[in-house]
C-alpha cells in the first residue's frame, strides 16, 4: 500500500496543500496519520479521487537529463493487463495520460492504482489542431 503525504498529493493534483487539507476536513478525501503522526492519504484512495478532481500540473517534475521534454508526474489510476499487453492510466494534474506497454513492464515497475509515476512523452509526430471557424 502506498501512503502519500499531503504536499505530494497536492503536487500530483495540481493544487495547494491547503486545498488538500480542506478536502480532508470537508470529508471529500480521507486521510490517516502515519507512525510519525503525519497525515497521509492511501494511494488507491487518491487515485480514485484524482479521476474527478485536478488542477494545474506541477512544474519541473524531474531534474534528470533527457531529450524528452514532456514529463508528467502523476498517480496511476487504472491498470488493465492480459497475458502480453497492458494499458496504464494516469492522472497528471488536469491531464489524463494513457500508455500501452507490456504486462512484463507493468510487473517490473510495480504499476498499480495509487502508485506515483512519471509519464515521459517523446514523439516524432505531434498533431496540433485549432477550433474551426465559421466563414
């Protein structure tokens, strides 16, 4: 079971620490105290909560060097696997990210709802659309 501290939950959801505390105080989100007396949120509970509540993405999610520029820190909200392939869904601030990978990779990375992960996006094709205009 993954326990997530208030500050980290706020970063994952793209909101302030105070907002997470208000959600806890208001009963929208459940939390418990860890052995050190700090408030934590169960990862699976936060994953479910993230499906319907999110804000702006956190800035600078990783400090490692890579040619990939698009990194989204988030929480795994769903994992669907079969014998060979898997679909992993993440909530990264206001963004829902879906990745297809091998079931072996899911097992090796320990991906499950409530797990914190970083989606790294590197693509040679990016499609940009704009809203249509009436002419």
